[in-house]
C-alpha cells in the first residue's frame, strides 16, 4: 500500500470520535467482520489508527478505498462542511431516464479531459443522493486528498449541493462536469448556504412548509382606560400583546422547528418616488440594494425578533420570504432580467 494512502487513512481515523470508530469502519465496509472483531477499540486513537492501517495493508487498500472512507466520514459528519445550493436548468421540461453508469462515465470524461491528475469517487445513498468526491491536482502534481470538493446530486432533480475545496478555481470545472453528466445546460448558485445539508434539502425540495403573512393588524381595544383600572388593563394589554406576537409568529413560521439556514442573499429593486417639482431624479431609475443575511441559524433568528421586542409583528415579507425566493430563483431571474446571483423582492 502506498505511504500517502496509509497516512490519509490514518488521519481520517484520527478525526473520528473514538466511541464511533467501529461504527464508521462498519459503514465503510472495507474491513471484514473478523478484522473488526480483532481490533482493540479501547486503546488510544493513535494506536487504533495504526492497527487500521495495518489491516488495510493486508487488504491492499488503494486511493479508491481511502476516498470511500472519507466519503463515509463526511456523510456521517456532513455538518462539518459548508454547503451551497446550485440549481440547474435545461431547455425543455421533458423527463429523461437517469442512468447512473452513464452519469459517472460522462462526469469522469468531462473532468479528465480538462485535468489529468484528479481523483473522482462516487457513492450512492438514500433519496437517490449521489455523493461525488473530487480531489484536485494539476498537470504536474498529484491530487491533494486533503482538500477535496464534494457534490451531492439528487437524480431527477435540478438541484446539487456543493461543498467546494479551498481551490475555488476548480469550481467551474466541477459545475461543467455536472452539467454534461446530467444533461442540463445552465447552473447558478442560489445564494443559500449552511452547514446543515438536511435543512437546505428541506427548503429546495419543499419538505418545509412556511406560512405566509396574511394578517392585517387591528387596533388595540380599550384605549380609554379609567385611572383606577389602569394597572389591570396594562397587565392585560401586555399579555394580549404577547399572545398576538405568538399567534402571528405561528401564522408566518409555523409551529415546527425551522430549517437551519446560515446565509441568504437577494437583490431588492424598487422605484424611487419623489415630488416632480423637487427634481431629485431626472431619469426614472430603480433603486437597487443587495441584501445579505447571515447567522448561525438564520430562520430561527428571524422568528425570535418579534418576541424579543426587536421588531414589530408581523415581520416584513422581505424577511419571511427567503425560502420561497430560493425555490423560485430561476423563474424570478428570467422574468426580471437580473444578475445570476440575485433574488428580487416583491
């Protein structure tokens, strides 16, 4: 077994919590059950990693098996990577039969025609998810296994989730290979990012139902308060206000937990209105603004604004429509003629 392969396997094992090493190796499926039973998982992790390497040498492991272990690790601990959502598009809406063997062949052929030294590994998971790992090299250097790119493509859908390596210059090559292999002709980033891959899938696959604002605020009752009843009415008003905020939050966000979104971006365009006599604008140009949101848990943060007293309830649709805008990205872009990376507010 090559020394670089042995070292990569050893370092991957060291990243795994000791109590979960056996489970991870079982998922990997490269070592036999007898070999796993012979391993002592109660010693320090460095010794465990050395024993795993020795067993892999007995099985003549190569870079493909090492890459498969890395995919298994990243699939289990997918929240350790930052994921971005990309949407692809084709000219027609016709349904095409998906052939995984053909997909792999086209993907490898496109990448290797542009870059000689590259390691490509595939693994299928649930929900028709195809995990693709790409370790990049150059024309003169071997692939760097420690800085791979990951793409998770769901067949029969236009969505792909990408966790790029530090070498962002290789991202266009990855996108081109995805387009060729999946028979699409256009791909754009949707500007939704998160460490939680599951939440991103929930948003784009509509597994998450966000309510939309239909509530019209009503004036408070009992504005004329008698002095002797003032304290009681203040308490009642505060209670009523809290109940109203809670009800509006339920109407807008629903009662369940929000998908864990960490970054969102869209472009706001609106016409600037002024008195013609002031002559502020000679030409009727729209006012443009790029709006960016980032938070460890963006949607839960927005949901907490009104209860915390930091915003009035109900929240503006500009804040509550982010997942909806993501799902309608291409439709909005084509209708308004916007830049590829943008969304538009209503």
